């Protein structure tokens, strides 16, 4: 189950023809009766924000955070496409609004795919009535929407959660160009909680900061990143900020981990945790520096516990540290402490390095703060996937 | 010619046995008569600075910038080796000082190679008398020293220059773990100018900032980076700061470019230039963000002029820009301007992408500031070289 798990939502996924392969490339997530639900969104901070990001920002403001549906397309990012790209995105939104009988400002739009190629709006216009016609509740419809936003993803990413009887659901797409400093992918989160758009904005900002902004694949921040949350209110229950955050964060955490697990060409998911820091910002800076290191990522691909590279990254994270207090552990086995390599069970560490998911822990002192950044290994397959667009 | 081109210097390169392969692994650059020459150095800013960096910093301070020789070893970085590593580096310096009859503080030491493995000081002690015995002037001796500091380098890096009748020479080693924010490799620059250590420090700092700190291979800053400059005074000529900088910078520029040209696994050298910025810091931030992008680097390996990724990096460089003013050119051919792809000669751009060296120019407005960062492409061979240490 996914976005259709909370009460009051329908979804669909169709092939509009934007992808020449004729695979599914258009998803729709809407409230069951097209009523405008409270919504919020976080968008890429890239100055080269794509046309759909520009249009969605405008609509979210114009509707005062009241959204009936999110239209998502894959195969072409509609980014770096100028004023024509923006007009095309608006045209698609208006077409959907006409079919559904709502105001265009109550529809958000997201696109993902290649940058710089004119967006085939005529294909989108063909697909929109079908996507509208196939809207349905239930597991299959949600999964179909998740499939329709995939690009180089190898599996559809879905998540659900409950807080009391309030439900949460989500879909996402990732693959490459995933970095911190914003949503860096597309995701739609739904809940049947009763909430205001202001509460959703507060909660989503925090949840994104703690989840999507703590994964990194290649340090690149995309032009199209968007996370949208909609609250149908169908459960008739209001939640505190803390409860709502817990509900949303679990969905975002799951989707974020799935994105790294499915990172382009990757063979390993690595959780880099920094503990013992003075502040959470320090812990995050250190974990991020290690997680973004090409050399560290190469070592994980080679199953090589080369802690020297980890130490080198820790020393250049821009955090003032007493290096005599730094230790490094793979899967709970400490390999470095007190400035030198420890005696340790090399076979046991070897088994840790064989794993599909690996915990790398860096302790930097006896401070109370910690942070985790999730990354993937760097592999020849990543390069093969990214060396040419065609 | 290289470090022995300026008057008053001798050099040597021998195999001490630090490298199990028995290839050359120990270089010595000294003044001809072992007199203490004015010297300066820039060191890594990594908090996990290696033992030789710690010892060289101490000696440079203790000798008030008066240095008779630099001992350089390859094959083992003597980094993350604790107090024993520091004692070993000091031991080697003292052994050389005894052989040469100078005070240990007049000798600097640099090491490069694997991190975290005890430094085989007994091998170094065997090599030192031989390195001392083989010291000579002339081209062959300088080249031998350049060869002895190679690790995964595929060719020895040397450079010379003249300002009037004052000579300059240099050797360097690079390969991987090259990033901005410090010297990020080993280099020794010599000159027969008459200079104080204070003038050398001023000039070297500026020259390193403009050369070695503007190349990037993988964004990683090593534990051992050191650039040393020594002035023998043998030409009896003093130069102004401007003249001395010009002389040193040309040597540093040449060595820095050679390091990128020989970057691990690379097939292309890419000069990323940002022009039209308001400030040089802005231009540098933009050029660096593009040059460090894994996705951009993958595209160059694939010979794909995927300007969309360039634009995306420009938009996340942390510089406030009017994106309507941004244009992108490959080899002088503009492919993107006014927010959209331009009509351009695709065959001509295809020929540019076939080149061993490529110019990528990003114009961001009509400001007067510009900056260039030199990088290499990201290839499967880089990963193969870095996935395992053994």
C-alpha cells in the first residue's frame, strides 16, 4: 500500500507517451472527491528550478495550500526549457483542472527525467484524461502511480504508517542526482489526518530535513526535487505536531532508504553515523563528509575496510576535533582508535563488508550529539548509467 | 629539467625498500653545499595530518624558515600511525642530519602512500645514506627525484621557468585524493633567487592558491599534502613579489595541470572556467561546483555534452545568480543561453568532446571576475584503482 492507504485518496498511473518506450510515465494522486485538501511542499533550492517546480510553487501560493491533486510525469524533466517549458506545464495543469472540474491552482505538477529537452505537452494532454479516468483507491492504484514515476529506478518505492487510527502513505522515485540540501527526488505523502497547510508545512520541513536531506548518492542536487504532502482529513482526527511528524517521518525515512538502496549502479547501502559530537550540526557535517567521499564509496564497492580514508575525511569536515578522541567501527567492530589501527577480528570485519547494508560508525568524542547520513557505494555501473544520456 | 635547474641545488632518487616492489621510493632535494636556504611551505589543513607533516611544521618553525634539504618517501604515507609514526619520521630526519652534518630542524620530510600502516623506518634508514651519496646536479638527478615520489602516477612531473636570469624548477606527485583547499599532493619548488623565508611564504601561499588549490580530482583532501619552496640565492638576484610570484606560479601551474592530466583512471582534462561573475569568489565557487560534479565528470567520460547537468550544478553553487544571464560553451561553442538549448553545430561539439583536453566555459553575467578550476573525468578505471588497497 502507499498513497491510497489513508482514507480519502485515489491514484493512477498510465503511459502517456512521454517515454518513447511506452512504459508508464504519468501518475496522478488526488483526493477521492477532488475536494481541495490541506497541503504543503518542499522544493529544490536549485536556482535552475524546472518549469513544474516554478508552476507548483505559484499554485501552492495562489491556492493558499489547498490542493486537490498532484500530477507527476517521468521521462522528461521539463527543466532548462525556458518560457515554453513553463507554458507547457501550465497547459497540462489547466487541462487536468478542466477534466476534473477544479481550479488550476489546486493542482501541483512534478516532472523527472532528462534536462534540456522540450517537454512533449501534446503527449501529456493525451494522457491526462486517461490518468483521470483510471483514478481508483486501493493497493493496485497506488502501486501503479509509484511505477509511473520511475526513471532508472529498478523498483517502485512505497511506504505506509499509522499513528493511532490515522494513516500515512507515500510514493517516491530516486536513482541518481540524489544529494542533501533538498528533497532531491519526487515524493508524494498522503495522510487522512485533519491538518492545516501551516501545520503540514512545519511537519514536512522537519521530516524532510531528517530523512531525504540525510541521504546522498552523488552530491548533486536536481532541478526538479519536490516532496508534496496532502491531508484529506477523512479520519476526522487532528494530531499534535509531534504525532504528525512521527507519522510522516517514518514514511519519509522508508522512502529515503529505498532510494539509496536502489541508487544507480550501487551494490551497498551504507549508514554513516557520527556520535559523540558537541552539536548535531557537527555530527551531520562529519557524517556527510564521509558519506560523500568518492574514495570511501569506492572502498565499500571493493569490500575494503580502508578506515584511513574515513579518518582523512573526518579531518577535513570543517569541524574542530581532537583527533585523539576519534574512533571508527564497521558493523560495531572498532578498527581505529587512539590515533592508530586496533587489533581486531579481520574475518569478522570481512563478513561485515560482504553485507548489502553496512553500518559505519565514527565516534569523535564524548559529546551528546549524533547524526546519520545514508549513502551508496560508487561503482562502474554508476558511471555506465551516467556517461551518456542516449 | 626540474629542481636541479636553478643554481645551487642537488637531488637524488633511490629504492630504499619502503615499496615492496623495490621501485624508487626515496627522493632527496638539497642545497649543493647543504647550507640552510630560505624556505617556506604550505601543508594540508586536514586535522588528521600525517606524521611527516607534523614534523616538517615543527622543523620549519624551529629553523625560522632555513632549510637545507627535503626528504620525500613514497609507498607509505606514515599517516594515522600515532606517536610511533611521528617518532619514526623524526628518526629518519635525525639520521639524514647526522650523515649531512646539519641540524635536524633544517630538514623537512614528506611521505605519500597508504594510510594507517606502520612506516618502515628501518628501510628508510637503509636508504638515507644512499640517497645522500647519490646527490647530484643536472637533469638526471632531478628526474630521479621526481620518479622516486611517484605512487599511482604514470609519469614523473617536472617543470622549469625563468624570470630574467633567475631560474625556477619543480617536481610533484599526484594521482588521486586531489582536491582544493590545500596543496593536496607533494611538490618541491626550487629557485636560485635571493629571497627571505617571509617573501617565499607570501609568494608560495598566493601561487598555491592560484594553482594547486584550483585543481580537483575527487574532492578528497589528503592527510599528507605539502608544497615546499627553497631559494638558494645562487643567482644573487632579488625579485619583487610580483616577479617571484610569476616565476613560481608558472612552475606550480604546470605541475598542477600535469597532476590532473595523470589523474587516476582519467581519459580527459577539463578546464572549467566561470566568467562574468561579480567577484572572483563567486566565479571560483561556480567553477568548483561544476568541476566536482560526479555527473558532469561521467558525461565527459562518455563524451556527452550534457549541459543540463552543468546548469543544474551552477544553480546549486550557492551564488545568487540571474539564470537568464547564464550560458554554457564547450570548446568555445555556445550550447545553452537564455534558459534554453541553442541551435549549434553538433558535429563540431562532438569533435570538442573527443579531445584529450576540453574547455568548458560558463558565463553568468557581465561582471568582470572569472576563475578556472581544472578537473578530470570520472571513469571505471578510477574505481578499479581505488576499490581495494591490496
